């Protein structure tokens, strides 16, 4: 009782519905492809911040995770902006300053045993050592006057 001119996409009774199988495979591939695209876009700030400092990368990664689990996109936007901003490096100059101050303290300070007491008096050993005059350092011959007293 079926008509003789059925469209190609309709399965005949007892046959496999090829269009449904093709569309099922297409649907699974489309969901996986869109999900992959979404996760790549979502991890974009982390990939951008990976080139920067470790602290900046960790903050951006945490903001990305918060945005992923809370579905609040403002965290992703903040992470993206933070990844785009190049934070200045404060640790290298501060460690250099600390090293220089340590060298200055070692060169200008007296011997470790020559410390003053708590009331400010200098012990007897220190007073005898300070009575001796130290010879003036010799000035280098070939060094310009500008570099003699420099700390560089």
C-alpha cells in the first residue's frame, strides 16, 4: 500500500536507514569539533601568558578555571587582558640591588669580631685596632678619574 515513488531518504521497510546513521555520525563529529574549538578558545589566555612570567601564567590559569566552572565570562576576559599585559620584572633588579648591598656591607664593614656592644661602647680590642691608621689605597694609573670611585 506504499506509493511507488518514495524519496531516497526514506528507508524501505526492513532496510537500514542510512541517512539516520550518517546524520548520527555527523552530529557526534559536530559536537566534538565545536567542543574542541570552544576549549581551544577558552585556553587562549593561558597559551598567551605561557610566554610571560610564572606568576602571571598561574593567575591567568586560575581565572580560566574559575570562568570554566562558574560560566562567568568576566573571569575569562580578565584573564585575557592580564595575558595581554606585559608585567614588569621586579625580582631581577631587586635581587641585583640586594647583591650589591651585600657586597658593599662586606667591603665597608669591619671584621665580624669588632662589633660594638649594646650601649654603643667599642670593646678594647676594637679600639686598639682602630688606632692604627690604614694606608690610603693606591690610585690606578690607567683608569680615568670618572671610574675610580664608581660602584659599577
